[in-house]
């Protein structure tokens, strides 16, 4: 059995919407606008991971602060890029210290 990670698709759209306290239509809109891309089962059912849930929560907070969808997308992309760069830097530091 595969190990569960934060990227493991677990939640259907109804459960995901409940976890982030948003209507299912908002999750579909965020997907349509490119804010996230949930896993799709062979039958086409959306499956959201813990990472997707956290991204939806961040998007919801930004929306609540008055940010439009384009701005939310840009901020989320920059946050993801920043996190990736931090991971790369940490890995390089670890290699150097070994």
C-alpha cells in the first residue's frame, strides 16, 4: 500500500467544500480559473489532497481580504515558488553540511 502524503488525493468535492467552508461552486470556479488542479479519478471525480485543502484555505483568506481571483492566483503562485526555492536552498545547505 502506498504511503499517504499531503499530496494524496482523499476528499471528494462535498467534503473538501465542508473542510474549507466554501460552496462547491466556489471550488469549481477556483479550479476553472487555474487556482488549483485537483486529482481526477478514472471516472472524472475530483479528489482533493491536504495540500489542495490548504491552498483553498489560503485562497479563501485572500478573497475575504478583498483580493480578486487574478490577484489570488498570482499570490498563490508566488508563495509556491518561494516555498520551492526555500526547499532547494535547504537541500543545498544539507548537502554542503554532510
